[in-house]
């Protein structure tokens, strides 16, 4: 049976470390890290994420600066808001909750965030540096960073290993592939056009499952003893009526509210069944290490956001006073 890498427990360790750092910054320099969490509109899933991130900030002593903007805000007005936050010395990190309404160009907005405050790590310059040998980004996106932290704190060596990443999105698959490469793994990236993905995944010592396809990775996809990180999601109870998952676990009705594993702390009472990209029952019999859903990558993603914010503050970007 696989050793379970407990993301919730590891995330709690990281949060404790962050809280110690925050207290030290405050007592030594009078500095309180500030994270501006920007939300546009009132999407239920986005509200849930934002509330969870704001709550997590408060728990470790980071000052959460709430910026709630109307759905119909114009792109220039949102850019102006980002510029205002860039210039505010009380703000060390800026997070713009995605997705943005359709009339706003996400790429434009993300590239307007100062790279010194880009705690989500999505600025093209930070991603570019991540992709280049010998360059270090100021910030690494939180979910990919969470995967690497789960591997290292879970006792999995990356250097010299064969890794397979299932998914190539800008926010998870691509950056985690780059991180694995930087850590000296040999990396294969599997996507929706990859013929016979199973044969590629089966060679890997490390598998990162980030396809958004419930229970796609079966037991016979996994090399015995491999480490498997499931970047899965859960389906909220609110959407239960609108959700259909078939026998293979691969169908979610369009328009259903899907909430990532990251929310697990705030939806503990949620009766809906969590669904990951990995078939846990099968894979746990073959893998050497495995993260669960919930309680794997999700809680770690939030912990990494807090860590990035403290790192931003350490660069000495002014003072934010807690109210
Ligand atoms: P996207 O939909 O943006 O990307 C999915 C990727 O998976 C794409 O590259 C796609 O390929 C690939 N893919 C889809 N179907 C298949 C398939 N059958 N075989 C191989 N590859 C496939 O998703 P995200 O990257 O945003 O999210 C991925 C997963 O991670 C989701 O389950 C999401 O809920 C979860 N997530 C969890 C977070 C957490 O903190 N726990 C945070 C963010 C996401 P192609 O490029 O060809 O379309």
C-alpha cells in the first residue's frame, strides 16, 4: 500500500512556519505582510476561494486587503486598480482571483501586476524565468510549488527521476513540469492529444495528475512504487443537483460549480464526494506514495500562497498595519 502524503498536515506545518516568520517580521521590523485579494463579480466558486484565502491570511497574521469589484468593471478601471495596489507600500502581494469576466483580458491584467508583488506567480516574466536555465523567478505559482513541497516533505527524491505530468495548463501542468525539470527530473508532459498516455505515465517514478478528468489515472497506469500527486478537485454540495459523474467518473455537467480541493478546510461539512484525477482505490495499491483528495494539493496551495506573501514582504516593500 502506498504511503499517504498528508497535504493537510504538511500544510499545517507550513502555516505554522509562516506564522513564526510573520511574528518575527513584526517584532524585528514592525512589518506586517499585506496581501491584496482582488475579486471581480460574484461567482460563487470564486467567492469561496477568496474567503478561504482571506481567512488563511488572518490565521497566520498576514493582513488581507479586500478589493471587491463589480462584475461590470471596465478593463481600464481594473488596470487602474492593479496599478494603485502596485504603488501601495502596505501591499506586498497581489492576487487577482480567476476567472475574470469575459470582457476582461486576463493576460493583460496579470501582466500589469508588479512582478515583485506577483505572489500567484502568473506574470509572464516570472513564468519566463522559471522556464530558463540559470534564472530564478521571484515567485512560483502556488499549486505547482505545492506539488514540489509535497514531494520533498513527503520524502520523495526528484533528482534523476523520470516524471510524467498529466496536463499542460499555464497554472498547473506547465509550471510544475518546469519545476521538476529545474529539480533535475526528466519530464514527459501528457495532454489531451497525447497518444497512449498510459504507456508514458507507466514509465514514471513521479506522476503529477492535473488533467481535471476525475479518476482518469487507474492502477495499471502506475509503475509500482511511483510517487503520485493528485491535483484534484471536489464538487460542492451546492452543485450536487447539477453534477453527474458516470461510472468512469469522467463527466461533469456543464455549468456545475466545481470547487478545488483547496477549499476543503471551508467545506468540511460538505456531503458531496471529493473526486480526484487519480483512482485512489486502485492506485494506492500500486504506488509508493500518494496524495489524497481531499487533503492533498489543495491545502498546500493555500499554504504556498501565504509563504509567497511573506517572501514578498521580506523583500522590504513597506508596512501594513493590522486593523
Ligand atoms: P485545465 O483544464 O486548464 O487543463 C487541463 C489539462 O489537462 C490540459 O492541458 C489538457 O490538455 C489536459 N487533459 C485534459 N484531458 C486530458 C486527457 N484525457 N488526457 C490527457 N490530458 C488531458 O485545468 P487546470 O490545469 O486548471 O486544472 C487541472 C486540475 O487541477 C483540475 O482538476 C483542477 O480542478 C485542479 N486544480 C487544483 C488546484 C488545487 O490547488 N488543488 C488548483 C488548480 C487546479 P490540452 O492542453 O490538450 O487541452
